[in-house]
C-alpha cells in the first residue's frame, strides 16, 4: 500500500496539472503542434521524408516543420543537411544538382535505407486535405551561387510559385536565419507569415520588430516564459523547437508559445487534447 500511494498521487497530480492548463498566446490561446521534419529525429522514418510527414499529420498534429532547399533548376526539395553524401546514396549539394539528378536519391543510413528524398511537389501531391494543416518552411540557404541576392530572388519566387500552385498562402509559415531573405517575400506578397530564426532572444526580438516580421523561431533552450510574453507584447508570434522528450513537451507548453516543433508528436497531441 505504501508503494501504491505515491504512484496514485503522482498520477493525480499530473492529471490536475493538465486539467488546469491555461494557454495565453497570440494564437487564440492555442498551442499548435508541429512535427520536426514530420515525426521527428530518431524515429522510424527519416525526417523530411514523405512517410515521416504524412505519419505526423495522421496522428493529429496541426502541421509540420520541414527543411526546404532548392535545386540548381529551382525545384524545392525537403532535405535537412548541407550535403547529400552524409545520408543518401548521392554526393554533392542540393543546389549544385538538378532535380533529374536527385529525384531517385534514397536515404542510405541504417535504419532509414531506401526511403526516398522528395520534392515539395511530390509531398503536396500526396497529402490529403492539405488545407487542414500548417507547413512551416525552414529555408536552408545552402548555395553554390556566388550572387547571394540572385539566389534569394530565385528561391523566394520558387516558394511563392509553389504556394500559389497549391493555394497554401494561409497554410505556410516561412522561417529563415536571414532577415534579407525573408524581406524578399514582402516584395512578392506582404501577407506571408515570416519568422526570423535568431541565435538569441534579444537578437530575435530586435530584428523581428525592426523588420516587422510575423514572429520568431527559436530553440526552447534560448527563451523563457517571460521572454515569450515580451515577444507577444510586441505582437510577435513564437515558435519553439529543440524538444526531444515528453518533459520537453510539457516544459515548452508552460512557456505559452504559439507553435511547438517537437520530436515527440504523439505525446504532445495527447497532452494538449
């Protein structure tokens, strides 16, 4: 009996904490659950694969973050690393190759062998009810183009073209570490929801407010609950990432962000029900 009581108490306490959970943010007091490249790292599928992203949406997430890169011929590809050679059967960078050279690439590391590297067109062609979800594009600016301004122009236009093709203007968030890159979207359409990706909260707050961005995307380790509140007071939405555990999920929720990118999607979906 003495061993049972502490367990019962902990379960009761955990239940009370969830029932009393109050969210205060700019997102209608709701925290949206995003997967990290789908179901997250160290899961049964490689991040950014079709299987990982579709599974994430199937288990009840509000959407997902995905890493977006551009090929030499301006095709958008979901892939995280700067170079293909580390995790696939190809070598080289996404931006140095055409889509025809990449389209048959497969992940080659155990346990992810044989899953395909996919373009965003392939993803959106195969996701049902895409307008029910939010997709946060983490734009990776890896390029072989010496003219960075030209690269930014082509990349932003390629994203804009894809967003228009699938009528996803209200369903897409754009993330980047480059304020100059984000600003290019405002030239195309000032309704884009642009998130600056800083190395510190102070840097993010200054740049996002000075440049009039929609929000910031920041590691949960680099922002506190009070700093989230400061961001909200400045009309900035907040996305946090770097959550790898159940405890990480609950700690992140307690900070009242608007969006959480997590590697533990199922737990966070259940926790916020």
